[in-house]
């Protein structure tokens, strides 16, 4: 039985989500009828984009979105541009 198509598979969260979708395609070509089932497994989440600080490699997919309430909590997650960085 198909899932409830009136509800999205993903939740409004920034945490990692894994879900599966199915699509059935029925077509007729001449005298022949075909039904194909397509299954797609999807993972959604946040990761660090490749940049020169991480050697051009993407970061891992985070299981939970980092929560920062104070600036000191987030210092390891951001790079600050300082005057001393200018060449």
C-alpha cells in the first residue's frame, strides 16, 4: 500500500534524515504493457562544504545539527577572518 502522499516524507528539522521513496510507472508501447517500480533511498542533512581549510574535502554528514548558544561554543565550527590573515 502506498504511503500517505499528502504528508512529506521529511520532517522540518536540520538533523540527518534517511527516507525511501517509491514510484510506479505504467506505460503501454504498442500491444505491450510495462510497469516499473523505482525505489530511491535519500539522505538529507548538513555537512561542511569543501574549502581550502579542509583540504578540498567535504566534511561528514552530521547526525545532529550543531547547536551554539554562546560564541565560545561555536569557535571550532567557524573560521574568523583576522587582519593578520591579509597578505
